């Protein structure tokens, strides 16, 4: 949604419910491990994003995190994170694959 409708604000709940969300490959288990596949639309948007789009997305993401979490937001370099994910997305698109996320 950050690519389709750029904003640092959270859209209304009705609009959020209309979006395509990641598919669970492995739903969250008791220990918190989960795997999901990102929607193809998001994978393609990340693969196609240029430097300026990624910089703008990182700025909106940072603004959103700061508004929700204050100054204690993540210390990660969000632009570097997005650039890495965009490279993975481009690889997935070029090979006909999918982009997955695993977390715990």
C-alpha cells in the first residue's frame, strides 16, 4: 500500500481489509516461527522500484515508526533494508519465483 498510495498515515480499516496480504506458508507456531509469501504485486513493485522510490518509501516508513514508537524506533538503516529486499524481489521476479519471509 506504501507504493500504491504513498502516505505515512495508516489507511482506514475498511481500506486495509481490501488489500492482498501475505500468504502464510507456515502459520505462527507456539515459539513464534512463521513463514509467509509476499503478494506478487508487492514483489513486482519492489523489483521495479528505483532509488528515489525506495528512498521515499524508507522516509515514509521512518515517519510512521516514529509516530507510533517515538524516538525509540529501530536503529536499522531502513533504506539499506529496502534496497536489499528490492534486490531479492528482482531476483525472484527474474527467475519466476516468489519472495518469502521467515521470522521468529
